[in-house]
């Protein structure tokens, strides 16, 4: 076996181990999420909890849209306002 072939097998083995680790993580995460969902469904205040979660998600969505969708003021508009404010302060 050549040195290159050994390195390729090591890489393949490492890739396989990473893939197996990711699969195990996904399975355990899904299992935990399902357990949490079962616990939530057993609660007597599930409707109130769902309504609160909906309000929270709507508030988060509103904040995200405000953060990313708001158009900043035009650069020249800002400069014009600063110029007008300086002229007003100087009494010109």
C-alpha cells in the first residue's frame, strides 16, 4: 500500500466518523425534541402556552423585519440636514 492510499483511507475513515457523529447527534436531538413535545401536549395550559409562543414569534418577526427591512436614510439627505442645522446655529 502506498502512502497516498493510506492517507485516502484515513480521510475516508474520518469522513465516515464525522457522518456517523452527525447522524447520532441528529437522532438524539430529534428524540429530545419529541420528548419535549410530548411533555407540552400533556400540560393543561397548552393553549395558553401556544398563544404565548405565537405572540413571541410575531414580536421576534417584527423586530427582524425592522432590523433588516428598514431602509436607512439617504446619505445626501443626512448631509443636507447637518448643513441646515449648522446654518441655523450660525444664524446664517
